């Protein structure tokens, strides 16, 4: 392996700069910058090579030809949108292949999960792989490949019907062309907005921002009142606030719609009274 240039297959990993940096596709700008500086410090010529002398040139090449270009892409909002759109398209092709192209165990495990558990598994899996990603530069290629597959499966499970990047802070209303959509297309758009609220709700749950999570999940349920995943998560949020009565209502409804809804089953069984 050249110590100044990387193999072509390594450079192809730039098709997913999130995987190259070892961050989730939901990473904020602050998280992107923080990860970049962390990798810069980790692969610093002096620090890294005190104990990895044979990897001197490789460390320089990895940072110069992979990490630096990936960071330059993701630090620009417009470029991030383009990357997300491309990954969504790749996810659709993955679905057309019926997931037969998945090579890694983590991706195969993730794709079997219900939507309500995707984020619970996805974020820690990304963090775990990222921690080991550049400890061994020879192994970094395989780890980055695992990260790429996790990202594709994430889009398969959470946003399979749209190629439009979803910005958690985007409040733009549909343009005038929406009026001319067919009934089927209108249903897809509504589902997309509900999913946005649901994903924001998950984001706020992770921050223990219960008030904001409740609002987002209620907005999602207004659009999709029979979605058991939304109802179950709202029941969970009420339970975390010690609002047992409200939690029962939503968990009961989630189980009524889907008796096997995993989140509702899990937390209903922990309550003193049956839901």
C-alpha cells in the first residue's frame, strides 16, 4: 500500500463522508466539527506516530485524502443535503436487492428491527464502531464499510419513500406544486411530515426534553393517528414524566393497533397495573 496515496476502493468511501468521519447521518454541525478535531488530534503526525512509526505515511494519507475531504463536504449545509439525497437513493437500490447485498452482521441485525427500536440501536452502534475506527489504520477500511452499511439500512428503515433531505429545523411549507399531486402522492407527503415529527420526537427523547418530545409526537399522531410506533413512544414519554394515566392511554392504544409493538409491550409490563 502506498504511503502517500490510498487504494481506489478506500477513496470510494467518500461517497459516504459520514461513515468516513465515523458519525451518524443525524449528526449536527457541532458534532461534525467535534469529530473532525478529534480525528485530527488522533492522527496527528507526532502523537499518533510515537507508537505507530510504520504507519506514518498511511496516517497522513488517511487524513489528507479521506478525513479532510469528508469534513469539507459535511461542513457545508448544501453539500450535506446532496450527500443525504445520494444515500437515500442508494438505500432504495438496497431495498430493490432485498437486502441481499448486506455484508456486515450489525447491518443485518439492524434491518430486522422495528422502526421504534432503530435509533436505539443505530446511534450506539455508530459510536462503538467510531471509537475503534482509526485505532488500527489497516482495519479502518473494514470498519468504515460497516458504518456505510449501517447508514444505508438506517435510511431503508426510517425514510424509504423520499429522496428529499429532511432537516430537523426545516419548517418550509409545501410549494404550489403539492396541490397538483395525486391522492397517492398526497398520502406519501403526509407520511413524510409525520415521520419528520417522529424523528424529532426521538431526538428530544434522547435529550430528555420531554415537553418538546410530546409536542412533536402529538403532531405526528395528528397526521397518522393509527401509527402504533408513534403512540407507543408518546406513552413512554408520559411514563418518564410519571404521568401514569396518560402513559396507559397511549400504550393501550398502541397495543390495540399492534399487539406486538415492542416498546409498548416492554413498558406496559413494567407498570403496576395492566395496560
